[in-house]
């Protein structure tokens, strides 16, 4: 982890079945929380962490993500003509000027590990971040989770994985770590297991959608055979990295996670963001009271 983090991978080639029928045509990552799509929150967090190269691993149905970050000539001309400077800034601000977006395809949804491996030709041999946009991590005006993790990875010269405690009966939805505490927020991982049954889980510390990893992980992903659910699991390659390098850290990020990969999480995120907006909050609160 000697080089600073510049590249972040967004695996967005999943099928998004939990949001069908909307995801027949709308990529899950384009679902909005208020007026911003999930992918925008994820990109903002990556840019806050210092990234200048964003790699989107997509599939052939997800053109909307590329369109969203592209220049919208007609719309921009119209807003300019009408003197709508604020709206123009919003439309132009989806990607800062110094940041470039690169799109690679995952031909088949063979799992998160496989999706990350598809980014290898662009990332090469340097440390990089992985952000799953359906986990929306919010820390108000504080540092974003990926920035917190990047700082730790650089200071400790180790891979860092975001974790959060989950209810014991939900361990089979997550990668679960067994870790020795280092300080209040970080712990040294002893081992990791993907989606264990609650009875077999070593803890309730679950891996959530943020990772800072060395380029070496690609080599290990190439050796990884399909694991839980028949998919090539990133967790399995990280477990191999741990065996090889002896040190990968689990990090309890500062902030709140909204699992927007399911309906309840998306609703919670939307209500939370509405409550942060002084113009919207009174109306939403009144409506909730009425309900
Ligand atoms: P999920 O497990 O949430 O799957 O993937 P999904 O297909 O997106 O959604 P559901 O479960 O069908 O509703 C976690 C992350 O990994 C990416 C997804 O896009 C999501 O960001 N992913 C998963 C890939 O990019 N490729 C894959 O083969 C699998």
C-alpha cells in the first residue's frame, strides 16, 4: 500500500433482482435517494477519498450509468439559455473535471470477485478501492468511509475492509470476519467466511461494501474457484491475501450504512436524507405523524 489510492472500482454488473420490475430497464445504481442516484453518492465518496480514476464494471444493460456521467449537450445548452445557473452546475457536476470514468464489461454475472477481476487491466499493480453503490454510507459533514479507510491503509500498509455488526440471524447474508481488536475502530482479521449460517458464524462482524486492496488481489482472484452460491467471491480472495500477507484490517467506519440493495434500506435512506434537508424535513415529519 505504498502508493496513494487513485483508482476506485464500482462493480455494478449485478442483476438487481430485488428491485424488479424497475430494474428491467433502470440500473439499481440509478435508483434515486431524493434527487441523486445511488451511484452519485458512491462517486462523491470515492472522489472525497482522493480518487481520480473511476472504473465502472457494468453489463450490456447499464448504459444509463455511462450516460449519466457523460456531457448532456442539449440539456446544458437549454439551461444556459434560460439562465438556470444552479441547475446547470448540478448537471455538470456529476463528475469533477479532474476525474475520469472508465467502463469495463463483465460479460456474465459470475460474482463480485469476478466483477472486480474485470478491472485488472485498468487498475494494474496499485492499491485501489472497491465501492458497492448499493451500500450508501453517510457521515454528515465528516470524512467519508472510503477516506477513513484509505488513511488507515496508508498508515498501516495493509488492506482494509469495512465492517459493521449485524443481527446474529443475518450472518448468512454477508461475509463474516473473525478479528482481534487493535483499537476502537480497527481489528486484525484472523479469518473470513462468506455467508455462514448463524450457527457456524465466528462473529456478527459483517463485511460491508467498501474495500481498500493491493493490486496483488487480482492474482489471487485469478486462482479463486467459485464459492458460496457458485459465484467467484471477493471474500475468498481476501482470505487468501490474509494467508499470504498476514495482515488485513477490518474497520468499523464512522457513519451510518443504508443497505439500498433492498426496499426497506432504500426507504430508510430516503427518509434520512429528507430529514437532513431543512426545506423537506417539516413536510416529511408532518406526513409521518399523519401516517
Ligand atoms: P448483490 O448481491 O447485491 O446482487 O451484488 P445484485 O445482482 O446487484 O442484486 P440482487 O441481489 O439481484 O437484488 C453486490 C454488488 O456486486 C455487484 C452488484 O452490482 C452489486 O454492486 N455484482 C455482483 C457484480 O458487479 N457482478 C456480479 O456478478 C455480482
